[in-house]
């Protein structure tokens, strides 16, 4: 009985630690996320933050962001999301501040 409780607690700990991983498939494969997984992760994090969509292009773990945002704070937020995404090597900024009508 005591061993099964310990096993359940260990399993719960492992599952809880995986909650923060955006690419569970990559974790299971034991490989880094693909460019398309990184792109999808950035897009979803931008949407979750309530920011307007921008174009996201990823090649060899290097990200290029382009498009229009309403203010410099939003631009910095979008760039910060891309830069903080795991496995991103660099972020090129082609985002422009322009009042969106």
C-alpha cells in the first residue's frame, strides 16, 4: 500500500512537471521542437496574451516577425514572447507600429 502511494505521488509529480512544456510530442521523442512547433507555440502565446496576430516565420530555429501592431508596448510584448520561446536561436524584428483601423 505504501509503495503504491509513493508511485502515485511520483507519477503525479512527473505529470505536473510536464504541464509547462509546450511541445510534449518533442519531449516524448527526445528531440528539440521542430520549426513548425516553435511557430505554433509563438502564435498561440501571442493570441493567449490578447495581442494582435503578426506573421511568424521560423527557419532553423530562427524567427522572423512581421506585421503591424497598434503601439510600441505591443511590439515589445510580441518580441519578448518570441525571444522567450524555448529553442529559439534568434528573433528578427520587422514589426511596425501603425494605428490599426
